[in-house]
C-alpha cells in the first residue's frame, strides 16, 4: 500500500518546506507506543503521550509527509454546528446536542493548543453561513434555526440584499448565519502541531504500515522500510482505517477535491464590494463549500466521490478543477477562467450515521477517527483523549465523547459500494444548482 498525494495543495504550498525528514531505516525497532498517521489525530496523540511519558519511547509514523494528508488539505472550517435537516424529535435533538458538545470540546482543544504554542494559523472567529440559492430551502433553514434556538446557538437568517452585501455575490437567496465557528489556515495549524511534538517523540515519515498482527503482549508492524514492535498502538489513519482492516465494517473513505484561486486583484475585490473574510457551507450536502480567505483568495470544494484513496491521477484532478471553476463563475461571473491556482484531493472517512470512532478495539490497540468531514477540532480532541484512554485514565472529555451514538454497521459489498454511489448521485442531483 502506497499513499500518493498530489503536490498541488494550495495550503501546503503556502508553507516553508520542511527539512530533516526521517524515514524508518532500521530493520527492527522496539517502542512503548506507536501511533500510525500524523494528521491532527496522530500528532495530538503523540504530543499528549510525549507529555505524559517523557521517559518512554513514543514513535509516530506516516506513509507520506506528516500533516500532508487531509489535515493539511481541508477547507479550514472549525465548526461548532453542522446542518442536519429536520432534527425535530426530542431524541434527535438529544443526539444533535451530544454531537455539538463534542464540537465545542474540539474548538476548545484547538484554542488551548494555539494559545499554549502561540500559533499563527489565520484564526478568525467570524462565524459561518449555511447558504442556498433556492428560496424553497428556507424551510430547511427554519427547521435548523429551531434546533439551534433550542440548544442556545446564536444565529440569524439573512436574505438577498444583506447576504449579497456580506458575501459579495448575489448567487445566494437565503442563509443562516451562525456566530460560532472559526475559519483558519489548515496547513499552518497542522505544521504547528508537527513543530510542537515533544523531543522524546520520534517521527518517521514516508514509512507506510503494510500489515500488523498482535499477541497478548505486543503488536508487530511491518512497514515498507522496516519493522516496529510496540507495546501499545494507536491507529490515527482516518480515511485509511478501512484499508488497514480497522473497524472495516463501520467506515469507508470518500475522496474530496478542492481548489484555491490566486489572490484577487484590487479591481476584482472592489467589484465584490470588498467583503470581509467569510465561509459558506451548503444547505444541500453536495453543494459547494466556498470561502473568501483572509488574503483575498477564493477556496471551493464541490465534489465528493468514491475513488481509489491511494491516488488521484492528474487528469481526473483537472476535470474536478473545471467543476470548481464552474462553481466560482456561478458566483463571480466576471472572474477570469484561469483564476484557479491549485487543485488537490484529500481523503476523509465516513460512517453510516455520521458518528465518530473512538475506542479500544483489542487489548493495547486503540483507534480514533471518522469525523465525517469535520475533523479539525474533533480530530485534535480525539487524538489527545485517545492517548489518555490508552493510558488507562479517564477525563470529563472522554465521558462526553462516550455519550455519542456509536457508528452503525455498514452493508456488506457489493451493496455498500452501490449504496454509497447511489446516495452520492442522488445528493449530487439534488444539489445541482448549488455546486
Ligand atoms: C478537501 C477537504 C476538505 C475538508 N474540509 C474540512 C473542514 O472545513 N473542516 C473540518 O473540520 N474538516 C474538514 N475536512 C476533514 C478533515 O481534514 C479530517 O477530518 C481531518 O484532517 C482528519 O485528521 P486525521 O489526523 O484523523 O486524518 P488525516 O489528516 O487523514 O491523517 C491520517 C494520516 O495517516 C496516514 N496514513 C494512512 N495510511 C497509512 C499507513 N498505512 N501507514 C502510515 N500512515 C498512514 C496518512 O498519510 C495521513 O497523513 C476536509 C477534508 C478534505 C479532504
């Protein structure tokens, strides 16, 4: 198994290239703790373990460069709420509350991290918009508004004129603005987590776990370039959990692609009315996530598909870029056709009922992942907390996490693949106007 990322991610390319990247070279290494996957989850778990056990051997490995999976490639929305159509019954509101309790802990966790390590990641507490071009989506937003009111989330509905003034486009007809929620630079955030790793943590990159097996006392892991035997292991490979046989009947990978434009010229920005930084999430699930960044670039993500998670060929990426250009032109028709500067893909993990995985799967074997597209805060939180759980300790955060609904069993193949593809197609058609 070889994970190959494209090297065209706009966020990652904003960063200064890293040096001193080490790979596993020794034939055989032993350690107390092994963490597989160096995204938000794995980096947070490693940081926590390094703090808890400065005298134990903690190893963190990644198949590619650390932080260059989904964690460095996402849209940068640190969310407090997500739109779930029609949470009306008490039971559903209760479940939604459990979900938002976890989001709140996630936001806190990232906030504490950036405060402690003095991180600059373009943090902006500007809230976010759930927006639609379709007047009839007002019904969905009214339902959502009732749920948010019920749970005390500050929000308001905005229509045509006020909305277009704020966003600089008259594409949208209606939006629900939530005050909570942060926009940030995901590449800068994950890079700061790499920099914050305690000295005692050994990081090996370009080292892909191929297979693993366990006995009562240790876990044996075979990599493309060596072997590690560990007393305890944490799997933090998110979209690649299934390919490693972890909770494989409960999660599946989805490939997302995103594009970012060059910086807008003053003239272009003036035509828009010089909007402040904003982030829009779609009302219909397959619509576009679109952001005006702090430095006047437009980011768009409007595809989600079942694809080989290991690699997306350039030819296919170019096609996705064209779909993203259509999305940009719909909102800003006067921008030139070549304004997109980079397009990239990334892998997320989904479960059937949008619940996350956080558990001990066997003696000494732990897993955290499956954030269903909202992993900046929850991944950071779950990483720290799975390290605590693996240490045999408890925390109030773990108690909150454990209250969530558990992921439900997926249908077996070929029904699963057929089901996902049909659902994505249905959602795509439903959101056709919103890409
Ligand atoms: C385009 C896009 C937009 C998104 N937008 C948002 C957003 O706005 N807000 C939000 O909260 N979330 C968003 N997400 C989701 C978010 O990025 C993820 O939930 C989050 O990054 C998960 O973090 P992680 O550390 O668990 O996984 P990852 O960042 O995916 O890290 C897992 C790591 O495991 C490594 N790995 C995999 N297999 C192996 C192996 N066999 N051996 C060794 N290492 C391995 C990978 O190389 C990878 O680096 C988006 C994702 C994408 C792709």
